[in-house]
């Protein structure tokens, strides 16, 4: 076989392999999103049912049913990224306070 043909075949094989990997990655991503939706749906149902069981009433009759957290909030809380309260933000020291303290 000629060198040009071999190079062309190698190029086509790599392009095909790249397309297969890309499609596989897209499929895996879609499966992850579907699983996240399923998990968040299960979490919502379980939270509402557990609150109703503790209260001994239906969730519709209670106006103080706590809303379940979103997947993004759950991952942020799990990773240790907690939102700061307004009071905590106000109490936070500035750079000038730090400089005055350790000057």
C-alpha cells in the first residue's frame, strides 16, 4: 500500500474513534442527568412523606412543609461550601482590620 493511503486510513480510523468516544461521553452525561433527576424526585417524595408521618397528617394540610434542597445545594453542602448568613457577612473583618491587628 502506498504511504498516502496508509496515512488516510489512519486519519479516518482516528476520526471514527474520536466520534465514538464523543457519542459515548454524551450518552454517559445524559445518564448522569437522568439519575440526578430521579434522585431529586425520590428525595422530594421521601422528605414530604417523612414529614407527614411525623406530623400525623397529610402534606397538603400543613403549610410549613420544608422544601427539599436542590441537587446543587446538596453538592455544595456536601463539599463544605456553606452560604454565609447576612449577619456573618457583616461581622466579617476587612483587610484594614487585619492590618491594624497584626501591624
